[in-house]
């Protein structure tokens, strides 16, 4: 129950605009993984940090108001300069600290579409959003992937197409055997498939399969939100979503309207466990139906 409350609190922060949130009481907590990596939690997406003799680098950086706390947490792990940030996708709870991290000396890296979406005004969840300031934009972008060789490890960011968004990357620390899934994995709750940003259920499922292929039984799998997981749990999450996708697709092929499919409650088996946080059952069904 404590875990459920923590997830609900964290995702409530994701759901609200950053300007409307109170970050003053948010604490950044660092927990060691292995091979010099740590997972940092606070508000927004999970951060994975590597700190060692070559410096520090992080995967995602949460919200802008938390940047000083994140930098302090990194310094407490090891007093090394921050050299790189890799964004798993463009959403503000994963990229909000980019500008501050850049000013601290980090090179911001991400898929091509992350820079495009951050640099362009648009809408997000039905609300208008402004383009990010120039200092927050990734300065190194890639199409398929990029690798870093630091702190005795080889880290590979791999683009997965049209999943949570159209700019998602999975990031694997080869020697530490740690995989950051970004928001292609919401552990303990239903996923948000951002159709406005090019996401899709079939791409989401393909990305989960890619994550399973990149893992083994000992891999520590870090979701975008929720507790650190493993390959078996990630695969089970994908199997669950595949079953829901297939059931909804069958009803849609039979001519069922969206409202009829929602009324059929195709996700009922896990609604009590997963459907009470950020994304509710009706929202998941709607995303899948509209994505097909």
C-alpha cells in the first residue's frame, strides 16, 4: 500500500503542469544499483546516474525546479563534474532540468525528434505549451542510437519508433547490466501512450520486446515511473498489454464503437491493481482503440 501511495503521488505530479506544482518538499533520493550506477527518484521520471573517474552523466533530469537538488544528490554520490545528459524522450518531467544541467557543463543528448518537439510550440494533453528555451534543447542528436564509453562501462541509447512518443530511447549500461526503459515502461500502473507525440500501442509493444531482448535474468530494469524491476516483470507487462491490444482490436474489427469497447471493460482483470493512478482504464482503452 505504501508503494501504491508513492506511485500515485509521483504520477499526480506528472499529470499536473509544472507551474502548478509545489516542489519545495520534494526530496531527491539516490539508491545504488551496481557498477557505479544509481537511480535517483523525486518527482517526475526516474533518473539513472553514473558517477566515476570520468565524471558524472545522467539519463533524464526531471523538472526544472528540482535541478539544484539533483545536482546536490549527484555531488553527494561523488564530487565529479556533470558531463552528459541523455533524454529518453521529450516530456517535461524527464527534460525539465536540461537548461540547468547544460549551464552546469553537461552536453544534452537525445533522439532527433526530442529536439524537434521541445523546440516547437504545440499542445500536450489538450493544453497549449510553449517551445523550450534554446538552452534546454539537446545539442547532440541521433537517428538510431548513440554510445558513451565512460566510467568503465559502455552505454548505448537505442531509438524505438512510435512507442510512448516518436522520440523514445532505451539506454543500456552493458557492464553494470542496467537498462533504463524511459516511459516505455510504467511499473505498477497503466502506461501513457502519447498519440499527440507520435506514440502508438504497436510501437509501445515493439519497444517492450526490444527491452526484453536487451536484458537477461540479472538485468536491473529501470522504468520511467515506478520501482526498479527486472526482465520477467517487463515481459509480463508487455504480455498484458498485448492481450488488451488484441482484445480491443477484435472488437474494433467487429464494428464496436469506442464507447462500446470502454463499456466492455477489456482491462478489468488489472484495473484494481494498475488503473487507479495516472492513467485510468478508460484512458488506456481509448489510447489503444484510437491508435489501432
